[in-house]
C-alpha cells in the first residue's frame, strides 16, 4: 500500500479511518503489526494466514480500477469500508 494513503491529511471529508488488513503465519509477528497499527490510530481486521495477503492486494487493485473507471482516476473520491456488527 502506498504510504501516502495512510496520511490522513490527504483524505477528503468526511474522514473515515480505513482498517488495516493483517495476514500472517506467525502469531507474534501478527500481534506486533496489530499493535503498531493500533498505535497509529487504525483498526485492524485479521485476514488469516499469509496466503490471504494476495487477496488483500487484489482488493486494492479493485479499488484502483473503480477509481479509474467510475471516478476518472480520482482515488480520493472512493472510500470503501467494511461494516463490523455484533
């Protein structure tokens, strides 16, 4: 993920903090990443084993394609979200 996407100063209003997807095979490393993301103000979603990283990458590809085709490349106009209930 490009680092500028994590810079909230570049986000348009209303600002919503995107979740960080975490995938990995080593529990302690995953816990460290979750802590770092939390310290930076992000919520995290556990995507499972490291093999899930490819799916996370494809989600980002989809977001870019929607921005290109629906919003003429204006990535700042799209803010996908995941609702967590219960």
